[in-house]
């Protein structure tokens, strides 16, 4: 199962769409529900590609239904306009969410395992603070198409997904099959 998830992972050698909102009193964050509707989630025109997006969310008020999936991050430091990722504290709060990262896996959990009340609460009480994604409408299928976009100076618009299974995962699985299934005293099991 884990290998299948990793095989689905892709790298994208282009600039994504980054949405963030300045901190001020007039800030109107979109709820998760509004954000998903704007990106046409669960429709044939869905802009969110699996493995090519994530968003940072907060709960705008205390949650009625407990959750234990979203990890909150707080008390982090910003140094020279850059986030120090080695600072801060992470915790799981059951009734509150602070700067948690969501991906497609969270949406799978939300839509397939949550009851209706909890799903609706999370959709309407989680707000998007920032997001980053590669939109499906600008994905090209071949390197030739991407080169053509370069030649037409459409650098910001198009991107190519390169699956990790073609780059490295298949080779890792092949190398792993060399090792014996039951560890015994064997040269391949010894550290150098």
C-alpha cells in the first residue's frame, strides 16, 4: 500500500500557483468548502491533481466534533522573511486546528470516513490560509509539449508531471528484491 502511494507521487519541474492572504483585520479567508468549489473539486473539471497540491488551514472557531488527524503547528519563528521550519511546536488538538497541512489524503478521509455532521463542520469551519497547487488545466502530457510552451514563452502556464515510479521507485523495488526475505547472516545484510 505504501509503495503504491509513493509510486503515485510525482515531481513537477515548474512554478505552481501560490495563494496566500496577508494578515490584516479585513481578511476574509475562504472556507475549505468554498476553496474546493472554486477549484471544481469532485467534478470533471477538477483543478486539483493528486500529489500536486497542499493547503494550510485553521479552524475559525472551536470544533464541536473531535478530530485527531490534523496536526497543528504553532510558536514557529520567522527569520529574515523566511519561516524557520525547525522551530515551533506540533500537537494534535481535538477541537481546534492551527496551521495544519491538508492534502488529497485528508480529503479522502473527510469524504469517505467522516460522518455527515463532522464533514460539514470541517468543510465550513476550516479556513484556507494559504495553498499551493499545479492546476490540472495547465498540465501537459509530454516533454515535447513542455518544450513547445518554452519556445512560445508560456513559462508560467504549463507543467509536466514526472511520476517517481519511472525515476526511482521501480529501481528501488528491484534492488529490494535482491535481499533475502528472512534476515540471516548474509553479506547483503551487513553494514559496510
